């Protein structure tokens, strides 16, 4: 197994930094937990439905 290059590490660290910024911005709107879970499940259902639809097309 090859070791990860420094460019890959920088990309991972940058992605984690962006994730922290996004989560901080989202939490600043003070959305309650039940609404957050509902939205996450809704988006997961949308993406799953689209994936199944395109899988059936091919």
C-alpha cells in the first residue's frame, strides 16, 4: 500500500477545515436537532432515490 503524498494530506486537512466552517455556520442559525435530522434524512432519501433511478436506467 502506497503512502499518501503531501498533496493528499493537504487536501484532507483543507476538506476538514471547510467542514468545520460549514458546521459552524449551520449551527449559528440555531436549527433544532429534530429539524436537522429530518433534513438529513430527506436529502439522503433524495440522493438514494436518484441513485436507484439512474441505476435502473443503465
